[in-house]
């Protein structure tokens, strides 16, 4: 199976409560909390699309969009 | 259907504290429902009172927010009158096993086709952190400043003994596993119980020095082990995770339909 390619990490800032679960449990340390304690994707190029942040987020804030029909 | 379509977005951000495991359980449940491609109109969510019970307000299914501990009683009524609907009952540990303990064992005994989710954070969060029957001994709570002396229920053993035909346990850390178990529980015909350990960083974590939500999640990783795994064999004090019961037993609504059919036949002849 070809490796999944990230299209975008969409974070709903209005819903994020800054608990830091996504930041600390991301295997590639893609996310960080900004000055307002909201999650931001600072290293999206490292994302492996495991979607663990999306699934673990207690505030249903994160959506990992994956490039479709790409067979590179 | 995207996950957001199953939510009542107008009520977001939700009322749970930052890092609350209940949000993760809602997330897992929505993913399970989405994976099964269920129609929103086929699902009824019935909940009682407590932090956990607020979940019914956030999902765009048919929903009933009922009285403390009695969610399963209401759900039994819904299921008997509309057996075609999928009935999901999320409950907290106190809601399910203290206030609603009796309803819980009898719903399991009847094996009525309901999915019960026990969102176990081992404390009454909404009312300020009192200990619950699932806290266990040696736990600090607002009502137990010198630690509790009460033993806790084992939800899995209790559900098993009462007759539930599907019993599983997971945690808010193991989201993929939890989603899988919820999927199986929803499709299972009969009373299914899924216990999901959920962190309460605000009350349980703070009182018991378990740190923040991330730390509590890591404790779930360290203190649990998969059923049948080597880790569990070597360290039997770990909390086992997995599917404990998956059996077939006559389902309550079907048995009731048989009684109706028999009675109508007698009346007609």
C-alpha cells in the first residue's frame, strides 16, 4: 500500500481547549501549543497520517485530510 | 458521512474540562457509528445524569436525557416499543453502578439488545469529586480526604455474572481498540457492555497526584494489558483489556414477540 499523503491538518481553534493530548502523544511531534494554548501544526511535513491526534482529541478539534487518488 | 455530520455543532465547544476522557469516548463512538454507516435516524441515545450523560446532547441522533441511574430503564422502554432502533446508553461509573446498579444487572439479565457504555473515571466529577463505587480502596476524593476504604466493583465480572452477552473493556488511551469494541458492541444482538476507562484530570487526577490528562493517559498505557498477552501473564496485577464475553443468548425483544404471537394465535382460534 502506498504511503498516505497529507493534504492538510485542520484544527478548529474555537473548540480546542489546549489540553495538550495531541501535542504529547503525536509520534512525530507535529503539533505544538501556541501562545493562546491552542494546538497548531508546526511541522506538518513530518506527519505520517496515523490520525491518532484526530481520534484522541477530546474536543473533536482535529481533522487529518488525506490526499486522495495519489499514487506516487 | 463526515464525522461532523453526526454532531450537534451548535452545542460545541462541549462542557467537559480540558483533557477529559469523555470527549475521546464521544470521538470513538462517532467513529464507530460512522464506520458502520448507520443512519442517524436509526439510533437512539439514552443517558442519565452526570458529566458522561451530557454526551447525548452532542450527538445528532434521537436522544433522551433522563434521570440519574435510570437511563437503562428508559432505554428498555424505547427498545421494546421500537425494536428496530439501535439503542446506545452511555453512563458514568456512578450512574451505571451506584444509582443505577439495579437497572444495570437486570438489563444484563434480560439480555435486551442495548449497548451500554460505562465511561469509568472512578469519581463523581460533576458534583465535585466524591468517590464512587468504582474508585476502589486507597483513593483520595473530596468525601474521602484520608483515602477510601471501599472495594470497587469489577464492571466486567459484574456484567458477566449478571448475564450480559457481550462484555469488553478498553481505555481512552487505546482509541482504535475502543472504537473497534464499540463497533462490535453496537452490532451485537443482546445486551452489550463496554467499559472505557476515562481520565478525570480535574478531580481524580488532581486529588490523586496523577498529573495532567497526558500523564493519566500514559498511566492507562502502563497499567493495562491486552487479554491473553504476555505482559498480562507476567504481571497479573495489570488491568486486563479486551473482549471478555461474546456469546449468543435469547434476546428479550425477540422472546417478547414470540409471546405476543402465541397469545394472538390463541385469541384467533
